[in-house]
C-alpha cells in the first residue's frame, strides 16, 4: 500500500495539478548555419515530455529585435518558442545577418544609398537556414513565421521559394500600401546608424503595454526583454542593420518589394489590434491581393500589441498560438 502511495505522489509531482497537463521539459540547442562568409544564428527548441508525438517544423524569423529576445525570453511562461513547442512543433528561431550573434558584412554605414540588411539579403539568410532544416524533414518543406520586419522578409522569401514553404504566417507586418504610419517617427533618422538603449526599450514596453487597460504591464518581462535585446552589444545598445527601416518607410508610402499575388502557399495573416508597426490597411490589402486559389485566413487579435509573443498574462498569445496550431495542422 505504501508503494502505491509513493507512486501516486511521484505521478502527481510530474503533472501540473492546476491544469491537468504533464509538466514539460525542453531541449534548447544553439548553432550557426553558414551562408557564404556569414554565420547565421539559429536556436532549436523541442518539448521532450511527449517525444513520440509527430512534430512539425516551424521557423521563426526575427523582427525589429533579435529572435531569442523576442521568441525565447528566459522568464517563466514568457517563451513563445516553448509555448509553440508545447503545441507540438519543433521550433527554430533565426536571426538574419547583423542581429544578435549572426554576423554581417562590413557595411559602409556612411553610404546614404546603402540598404544594410535588405530584404534580398534577409531572403538569402532564410534560404540557408531552411535548406539546413529541410535535410531533417521528410518532404523538405518548413512552416515559416515572420513578425514585423520578419514578416516582410518571410513574405519576400516565400514569393520566390514557394516550393520550400509549407505554410506562411505573417504577424504585424507592413505591406506596400500608402496609409498613415505611427512608426514613422523612428524610421526617419539615419538608417545605417540605428541605435536603441536598454532603457529606451524598457520604456517602450511600459508605454506600449499601458495603452490597453486589459493588458497588464509586466515589468519583469519588460526589463528582461530590454536586457536581452541589447545583451549582445558590449555597450548595451541595440545596434542592427537599418535597411529594414528604410524599406519599411517606403512600404508605408506604397512601395512594393514583393507582391501578394506571388504568394501561393497557405497563408495566415495576423494583426494585433493595438500594434503600432503595422496598420489595418496592410492586413486588408495583403489579404485582398492574394490569389483566389491561395488558401488564406486573416485574424485580428483584440487587446494585443506588438509584444504579443511575450504576453504571458492575457488570452492574446493563447489566441495566436491556437490560430497557428489550427492553421498548420487542420487548415482552419
């Protein structure tokens, strides 16, 4: 009888009583994928508790900050990558050239015509990583998600390489349509010397989160995010190739670097209600210009902003994960 009791205690310690699920354990692996002379940083996250479950590959492309800061923050329940791994995905995160630990060419930042880290360059980096991942995938295709500038890069890539992408998810991204843009204030300075301090990022987190009364300002996540975003610089400044800012400003004024009509894979377009990077016009124009034969879905997440991937206190991130899971696995 005592043996049965001890076994029961052990089982209950393995399961989370509050939600009825087994407590998850994860394996996180950091590595680099070569792309010519460059080294592209990648992190792979898998959930181990249900190791027998067939897992689908999902590559997350960084946005205006690095991928590990945005998608795998070391705060309890704040890792978007681990939440996706819990849903049954093998999650890969990548940084295009110049972000976090990914190397970059020796750009001449005094050249005002330079677009450092252009969508063409980002596409080459994405292709290198997908080719690497595809070696371990039966059909050689990968699900692809890009947030903010990452959505621009992922869309550009998919318009050229539909044969390598299973599903495309675009989160809070601009499209080439002329409409007012709130982020224009940060897009005008010298693109090639774009810097943000740790404190500026923390302040932006607090100010952005406070705009929605239903979203709790999570100072622990905000401060940790600011440290993570600037942690790869010795002077704790976020210094990244500024070409994405130049391209974003031009897209907000109507320039198209790629066209929705060239996207032929199943696509989920997501915009957060209070996002200040993308605009409602981007979502509608992108969706409406997709080919009629392309399987497509759009979603607006209420009471959410650009930090939805880090939001551990409301239903917004859960809604996003459910939408991704249903779209990739069930086609709904």
